C-alpha cells in the first residue's frame, strides 16, 4: 500500500486500537474481581458504533485491494471468520470482493424494499437474519453508485431487526446518527460517484430527494452518516504508455477540458472504422450500454469460440408462452417470433432468447441455480450436452459447425470455476462396480465441481414470473405482450452490458460499441463513457465501434454537475477533516513512508492493532491460542508478514522478505 491507500486504513485501525485497549482493561479488571470466568470469543464488542467510513476513487485506485487484502484480514482477526460481511448491489461486484448481494444478506427480494415488506414475517426469517448479522462486527459495501436509496434503507432496517433481540437494539432508532446497521461497530462503503447509477437514475443515493419516497429519503440520510470520507487519487490499473490516464483525469475536472489533438488521435486509433484491427481479439469482451449490441456480441463471441475449439455450436431457441393473446393472434401476427427477438434479457427474467452453447465453452449462469454454490454470474466450462433422442442423430458429425436443436437438451453439464463440491455421484470402474467408486482408483470417475444445468423458467426456490414487454413489427405496429419463458440459463462470458463490467478490470481486452438508447439522460451518457474508457489497463487493449465526434463532445463536457454538486454538499467538509486526521495518525503511528522502500516495509510491519491484539487475547480465528502476553502465535507473524508484503513497492522486494518460521517464538528474540 502507498500512503494514499493507508489513510482510511490507519483511521480504522486507530479507532479499533482504542476500542481494544478499553476492552482489554475491562477484561483484566473483571478477571481480577472473578466476574468473568469465560473469555468472550471476540476481541472487540460486536455492538457499539466505532466508525462509518466512505472510500471513493476512480477505477484502478486500489479500493478492491484494500478490501480483500487488508480490511477483511483485519476484521476477521478481531471478530472471527463470520465477523466481516461483504456485499454489493450487483452479483458481479459482490463476487469481486468475495461477498454476497445486498438482497442475499438482507433476506429479501427486490419487490420487498418498502417498509411494509421489510418487516420480519416469521421465526424462520428472524433466525436466518440473525445467523448473518449477529456474529458480524464489520460491514464492507462496494460500488455504492449502483445501489438505490431504498436498498440502503432496507439493508439498515433488516440489520436492526436481526441484531435487536441479541443486543437490545431499539429498532425505532435504526436510522439515527451513529446507530446505523444495528449499531454495527464498523461500516465501510467503497465506490466512485462518477460511475453508472441504478435504473432509474432518480433512485441513486446522490439524486435529489425532493418528491422521492420515504424509503429513498431515509436511505440517503443513512448514506450521509459517515464518520470519515477519503478520496483515493493514485491509479494503478493503467499500465500503458499512452494518454489514457491523462484523459480520465481530465474528464473528472469540473467544467470540462478539451482533448489535445494527440489524445483524440489515440482514441480514434482504437476505432475499427479508423483502421484498428480485430485480429487477435478473440479473447476480448464485447460490451455496450445497449442490449441490442450485446446480443450481436453474444452471437459473434459464441461462434468464434466454437470455431477456435473445433466444436459444433448448438442453437437452442427459448420457449415463450404468451398468455394475453389468442392462438390465432400469435400465429397471424408472429408474436412469438417478436418476443424471441426482444434483446433485453432483464425484461425476460434473465433468460436469453437464443442460447448458443458448445462443449468447452466458457459460460456464465444468468439465474440462481443453487442457493449456495451457483448464484447468478457463476462462471464455468461446458463439459457435455445431454441431447434428446430426436436431436442426438447426427450430433457426432463435427463437420457441421452449427446445429439447431428442435427440443431442449436434458441438461448441460458445466465445471464451475474454483469449486470442488460433488454435485453428481461418482462413476465406478468395472473393478469397483459392485461396491462404490474409489478415490484412489485412476479409472473411477469423480465429477468435482460439475453441475447439471437444466432448462428452467425461474431461479431455484422462486416461482415463475411473467414478463411484460412492448414489441414492434416491421410495419411499426406496437403490441403489449405478457408471458412466460423457458430456456437454458447459460450465455457466453465474452459479451455483456456495461453495468456488468463496472468495477472490473478487463485484462484480456474490450470491444465497446458506442451505442446509447435515445431515452437515457446526458448524465448517464457521460458516466457510461467514463466507465467504458476506464475498464482496460491501456488503450491498446480497447477496440471501439462508433467512436464519433459525439463521443469527443461527451468527453470534453466534464462530469455531471448535479452529481458533483450533490457529493460536495454531502461530504466536502468531511473530506477535509478526514485528510487532516489521517495525516496526524500516519505520523503518530509511524506509517509515513520515509527513505527507501525497505524502510517503508519495516515501518508498515508495525501494524499495531493486529500486533497488540494478538499478543494478549485469544482470537477465535486462530487455531493456536496465545498462552501469555510473552508467547506470540505463529499466526500473528503470518498476519504481520502479509501486511509487510502488501507495502512492498515491487515483487522483487516482496520476495526478499524472509518467510515466517513455522513455530511459536518469543517476540523479544525477534526484531520487528
């Protein structure tokens, strides 16, 4: 970490240090008086607000790194493995930090964000909430720009309901200053105000509250209750020797700034119409704001993937059951065909109109297929496709690059990335056929992480919901349709909307279609432009389709005035106060990097919170308890070594740090 990233960490560490010292003295006094026979399982009390922290910054400034490599390690060290909740509004952002969506930890569905729907309905729901929130001491939220105001209110109120019986929390004060999330000690919110807002954008946490619902106004007030606010300014994502970083910095300047001729030429050089080649871009991700362009990208990436793998591409049309039209109308007006051509999967319950699959293809799940192991956006590789007998004839003919299936396959087997769970029974060999499959036998087949995906009409555990869309025929006639869709919930990972890649670095490259719907606002167009230009590490990994003069005008007009002013009204004073406090604490605790990088490493090793806490108490998350203040657990050194390695300026310096010895040592015999 550099000094810019250390600022929020040192403030959190300082307030936790003070809380730990207070708890340490209380326990010592209780032990002396014989009033505390059993040590609690946490190092800092799980109830009692310490701080709410907001960390903002542009793409690639290290927010995710701080969350996953520093804050999660710190919070789990003090509150145990279940002591840190990680969440985000979208599935992609939540999985990026190893967490779950806001709906998952709040135990609600999107239709229940109003006050009446947030009430706990039965004991089972209360127990489910308590299992999530009661053992937690910290909450980390990412990509706040995607979160609507009512969702912030819902998350806070559901946390209060969950923690009230255990900690005696007064639910009526759930939105009061310093009482958010059921008096959870630490709440960290990360994101960038100049990112895509939720749909509609009037529900954003930075949108005006006049005329909005009570849930939205409460959510904005909860979001406003921040103890400290920090802005990260150092960008690590952009490694190319081009003007990409300078262009993004210029775009963030209020009032706008003109591009130089050289900068505009660099952007134009990424456009296919200006000579940019698509050769060697097979691994690039097709992306666009508009679903019509995404559908084109899905078809092209699927065809390219099948061609590279030398496999047959199976075309699986969806089955749409239109329930508000007669059979004659559906046949004469070809309404089923119009519904199949509707590009937006979100309107069709996240099921594609045409699924394009082949063996060996990298795919993602569009629905929840397993409550714990296969949430939406789970990535896997197709292992085999179990065809129906009608379609099985001729399936072995690899000379056919494309094959249209007349019926749904029985199932599509995918190998989930990073999953070793056994969903399918093993297949024993001939030698073990009479018994059971042997794990040591090379001929017995085990299907670790292989999951069977069947055609569905709804997510697992949910009832089918009717979709409602408006379609137009070739003559311009519009029809309102309602119905149900059945389909295999799989699609390629190499084509998605801009909302999906928000907060993600596209290391393999990006092909962006500069197409925007007419209905979106000028603010949303600028935000989409900024997000698209900040996804790749360099402009060499970006290919543009439709980079016109209109895009240059968007770049030069500057950030949306409403978003910038609203954020300044909420947090400008706290930004200045937080920077001043962080500078004082960095000097106080010796975290200011002076001299060589090696000196910075040695200074950052003195991570006083984890060091002192692990010396004197028995943390739940470490298997070897600390017997006395002078006996230091090996795991303490591991944590400090992790912090030491994070502060290194280069991999070479990181490798020079000595490895931790695998035995307990006396800290007085080892200089830190």
